[in-house]
């Protein structure tokens, strides 16, 4: 089964890192990424641009607004798509990501995926 692991944290903390701090976090996370790759369980992983780059569409009013405008103190910073046999394995994967990411606060939301469309090959490749 596919699971989405959504990464939340306070955006100011993460965007406040120096390049060296960011590189260190990415290197730490890459150890978990490589393990998932070796196990054949690693799907797309996305790091989102800051919320200042976001645009929202409000369904009720049909309005397009600058910014994310969600009711949360922490922002969705990115997500992983991973193959897991069950929820326990997905939670274990999220725990590994938590240990690899030293940012205080935040969390990972784990959700099973119902529909998977792989998209167009090569999208996002540079």
C-alpha cells in the first residue's frame, strides 16, 4: 500500500537555517532516503517552496488568494510517498524521518493513499 508522509514544522525555523545547517539536515535525512531506496519503497519526495509562494483557492467563495491560509500554526513543508505493507511500517518510516530531522517541534502526518497516478515520466527532471 502507498502512504503519504506529510512533513510539518514552523516555517521560520526551517527557512532560518544556514546553508550548512540545511545541508546537514538533508544529509541526515538522506540516510533514511537511501534505506528506503535500497528496500524499493521510496516514491516521490517533495520539498515545498515557502508559504509566501503559495496561492489558495477557496471552494466556498471561488476566490483565489495569495498564501496558504490554512488554520494551523505549522506549515506543510513537503511530503514523501512510500510503499509500506501496513500502517505500522508507515509509522516506523515516519519515526526514522523524525529521528533524522533535528528541527524542534513539527511532526509527520501519515495517510494511506487511495489513488495513485504516476504522472508523466520525466516531469521535474532537469
